[in-house]
C-alpha cells in the first residue's frame, strides 16, 4: 500500500537538496549508492541511515461497516482465506454487481471510467517532484533566457513588469538514475519506493495523469496568472485575474463553457491545484473545486514532454510548495474471461474489488487466484490513523526503534 502505508523500509535524506524519502527494505538497504528521486543526485547513504525500519501500525474503526457499506477509493481492512489472524489492507475500487475493467491504468465500472474527487485525488496521488527541494538541478525552468523568473530563499519569484509578454516557467521531467538523468523525459509510473527491485522497461508506463499544486505567498500589481496542463492531445489554460477577482479556463484555445467565475477572495496564501487524473481536468483554489471537464476522446493520449507550465503576465508574484504529482497506474488484470464467458471482473451481490496503492508489486483482486473478490462479511473495519511509524535513535552505538511522532497521520 506504499506510499499510503509503509512496510519495512529504509529512510534516506539527499545531501544535495535535503529531500527525505523512503524505499522498500528489499534490496534498498543493501545498495551502496542511491539516487535522490527529487534531484537525481547519486550518493552513498551514511551507515546509520541504511537500517531497516519497521512498518506502519494502524488503528482500525471496527464499527465503520456496521452502519454503512464501503465506498469506492476507501481503504479497508479484511481477512483473507490464508491470512490467518493477520489482516489485509487494500483500497476498494469495485462495488457489488459491477463489472470491473482496468484500461490504460484507469478503473472502469460497467464500461464507465471512475473519476476521483479532489479529496480522493489527494489521497492517492504520488509525489513526483517537490520544488522546495530543487537542489542544483531544478526541473522548473524559465522558457526564455532573461525572463523575470528567479529563485529566492527557496521560492519561485516573478518580478513585476508592465509588458504584455507572458513569462513562462516549464516543468521538465527527468528520470532518476537513467542514462541521461538531466535530459527530457516523460513522467512514468516508475515506483521509486520499489527501486531495490528489478523493474523492466516494458512494465513502466508513461503517464498523462499528472497534477501540480502551488501556494501563492504574495502577489502584487495588475496582470494575469496562467496555468497550463496538457496530455499531448488536449490543452487546458487557466487564466486568473487577481485584480478583477476572476478566473477562466480555455480548452484547446476556446473558452470552456461554464468554466469561468469569481474568486472567493485574495489569492495570497491560497493553494491552487490543477490535475489531469482519470481523463478529467480539474481546477481547485483554496480547496474548492471550481472546474471539472471530462476528456472523452477514445484511446490513450499521445502524451507531452512538458505537460505543466506556469505563466505570469505583468504581476509580481512569489510562490512556494510547487509540487508535481501523478496518479496510481493500475496494471491490467492477467485473468482472461472465465469458461462460461463471463468476465473475471464481474462482482457478486456482496463482493468488492480491491487494489493496492503500490500497484507494480501489489497482490490484490487483479492477481489472486482464489477468493479474488472480497465478500462483505470479510471486512473487519476501516483503518483511519497510523499510530506507530518508527524511527531510530542511537545510544552508545546501539540502535533503538522508537515511535516517530512527526509521521503519525490520518489515512486517506
């Protein structure tokens, strides 16, 4: 279920950008070198950081499903036929009587793609890059030489000007540990948490399901803020006018019907989120979803080398917490149709289809050969808080595992 829940793992902190990350214990602790997933710098972890830490422990609300049924995208705990007293934790994606299919990494129920709300996207999204830890090789780069963009005290700053030109800063992805780590690359479902395992190139999928989030620390002047997101086929441009307190969304150079309105207040201190998850465009400001637009063109999109960009026209702006995410990419089920002609994804009246968040290595309803679907009677409850993530302290040369209070968290 990583990165929602961690099993035995190894923690590291990049000496270049100071980004802290975890990876699965298998193979990771034995590596002499590791690669920072945020800035691509290779380094040898100190010996005291190569130790395996215990997995998360959770509290479970055993009354949750006594008064209601599980809902899609919810984390659940249940017993399986061979788990004994141990509980299995997965996420519900298919509900009773539905036909579940996995196509191009997305979940379909009865032929319809299942799209996530903003809250559900936040629960499942996987961090790709955090610009607060850009290091010496930032992935967000000005499009033009001599632009008004700069970096000051960990923030991205655009100096106020009076011209009509839009100053663009563009996200350029790179693949940590690749042959050309600083060259152009596409965002994929490569699971850095699993980097101690062999991941074949043919099992790594380029992704259009990307998102960005940023916080406006300060803003001044009169002008426009632009946010761009594209999957290589459809391009969305968000135009925000802070002075007039208005926003508009343009799709493929045409104003999107019903996608404009008034801002609820100042942008100062607010978080703006844009995503292309589940073949849907979503815009949110201050946690409120303002626009959604479905992408219904058949077939996978061609993808884009630079899927995300931010433009500023006239404004002086300071932003931080600029992060890029991707969605979970679910590999297709290896099961073919059953002998009676029915799809193996057709659920019974009391059955649920469950998947793990760490899809490349998860054993779940895609791969189980017995009791592939979970009966409602097997549910034990809803895990809702991680209470015992561990860290280590060293006394007299001895390692002692203790609770890490900074990582106690609610499960989404």
